[in-house]
C-alpha cells in the first residue's frame, strides 16, 4: 500500500534525527578506538569536530576517482575556493583514501567484498564516534552490464549473489551467518527522479549481481582458469537478465547488508563499462572509460545538491 504524506514525513524526520548505530555492544566500552586502516583514532583525533556534520558518504573503488569526485562536487555545490585542494584525511596509510567537502565524505574502498567490508566497519564506527545523524551512503562504481548499452548507469534495486539471492553470507566464529541485502526503496525512487531531471545518458533501475571474482565468478571466458563453455556462459547471463539483473560488480552485497544492519540509508549507482552479452574484455579507449566513470558521480552530485538545497529551504 502506498504510504501517506504524513507517514512519509514521519519517516523522513526519523531519518534526519537518526544517529548512526552500531550492532556491537563492545565498542561503547572501549576507551580508545583505533581505526587502523584509516590511520585515525579517537585517542588522537576529534571525530565530532572533524566529521560531525557529515550527511552523505560516497564510496568507490579508487583513491583518484574519489578525490576527483570531491573536487567536482565542491564546484557543483559552489563551495570551492580558488586554490583549494582536498587533502587525504587518511594520510599515513595507503589502504584507503578519504576526502571531505562540506557535509560530504568521499572514501575509496578497493576491490571486492573483503576490502569494502573492512573499510565499512571503520567508516560506520567513525560516523558513530562523530555522533553523525541522518547519514546517506552511496556506492558509486563501475560494473559489467547485461543487455545494456555500455555507459549506462544502473541504480540498484536489489543486490543479489551469484545464485541471484538477495543475501550476504559470512562465516562468523566458523558458523554461517546470512544477512539481508535490501536497499532503501525511497532512495532508489529519489535517484531515479534525478535521472529524469539529468537525462544526459541512459539510466535504469535494476538488480545488481555481486560476485567474489571478476573472471570465473562473473562467467568470463578470458581468465587464467575457465571450466565452462561459451554456451553455458550465455545461458547463465540470460538467466540473470530474466530475473532482472542488469549489472555485475563486486561490492554491493556486503555494502547493502552492513548499511541495512546499522540503519543507514544506502544506494548503489554503477556505470556499465561493457555489455557482457557481447564480450568479456574491457577494451574501450581510456577517455571513453573515464567519461563513463564520471556518470555515477554526475547523478549523485545532482542528488546531493538537490537534497542540500531543500534542506537549506526547510
Ligand atoms: C567493479 O570494478 C572492479 C573490478 O574491475 C570491482 O571493484 C567492481 O565492483
Ligand atoms: N567491474 C566488474 O566487476 N565487472 C565488470 O565487468 C566491469 C567492471
């Protein structure tokens, strides 16, 4: 049933007041929390002062992409001053890089589930220690498309695993733990609305398959190992298409599961670099791939600008 305006307002207010919560009672009892992979610690850094105003966190694979995103966003939001640059707040480690402009944090996460999971544990604790509220997290990344023109942007409706299930499975103390990967439906609608306003490149809402590997895990024929035929690969990708999957990447499952468990509003917006029904190799020229990679940034910058504009009016 569609929610009423009052129900929606209640939800929005709840989100605004909502402090970041952890699903771990131990952290509150710690005297100091060292976020080792960020090279930040509650003992040496004032988290509320450094990060207390954060309302949006954008995460993506590489440090350079996340730094250019923050530069672009500063321009878009009109808060860039001549000569400004954006220092890496994780100086002293090259595991991850972090940049900030106004209420927006931009953080790199590397490739794959283990890498983004470690980053997210520390990021969510950082937001908790900083006493942030009403935070929205968005992964802006790259992916392989299924049945889409390369350069299309996919807003993820549901993150699913390689068996097409919306579940993230992890072994904890040797036991199987399964977490749900549902994403915020309202946020998907808001991003889809922004895509209509931009209408600069194809944008679709669809399911995203998250795999543990780029080659065999995504049904490629060009890895060092391959135990299936071209026909079997095509059948698998066609089946994925039939169940609504429009792209494949390597982080959305744990991103969705962890944000959901900690009550954070989250979305995944990825550009497709190729159509996997037509091939495996990413062979477009660098300039083309670079322009593609800016597309999720453009959509998300538009969204953030719109949110901040309406927050200033309210
Ligand atoms: C997309 O691109 C990377 C693999 O090339 C991986 O991090 C992902 O999800
Ligand atoms: N990233 C992926 O994980 N797969 C692709 O095919 C392209 C980018």
